[in-house]
C-alpha cells in the first residue's frame, strides 16, 4: 500500500484510534497519525516496498504481528533516494464487524544513524 502513494488506502488498514511510533519522532494517535501519514506521503515517494511476515500471535481479539520491511524513499522535492530496511511490530484489534485493523505500529530502521 505504501507503494501506491495513496494515504487514504494506507490509513484504511488502521483503527480510527491507531497509534504509530515512527523512528526518531514522537508517537501520533488518531487524527495526528492520519495527518502524519498524509505529510509523509506528501514529502516522499515510496517504491519497492516489501513487507515480510515473521511471526503472528493471536489471542482472542488481539494479535501481534512481527514484520520486516525494505523500501526506497525518494524526496518529493528532489534529492538522493534512500534504500532502507527495518523491522516492526503491529498490534491488531478485531473490530466489531469481525475485521482486523492495526491499532499500534512501531518500527525501526536497520540503517545506522549518520555520524554527527
């Protein structure tokens, strides 16, 4: 979904009150999370996004999904593309209609932070 550049399609995977914890940024919940996704997709073009399921644990109406990813991010304003890989955890909650939506997403990059 990140490859499509469609923030609304991406956001549809998440619960209305979802919380995201991106690397090197504060957590964002609900409307702030949706704003974060839209701003991110305005600032970069994502290509080659690949997600791999590592493990899934389900207990009742909650599930934990451990994943890894790789993608290429190109700044919309121009500049060098960044190839990145990383890992993350989704917590999913079963909705009243029986569907599953991501309620929490935390991820980190395997790319080292540049030396200061």
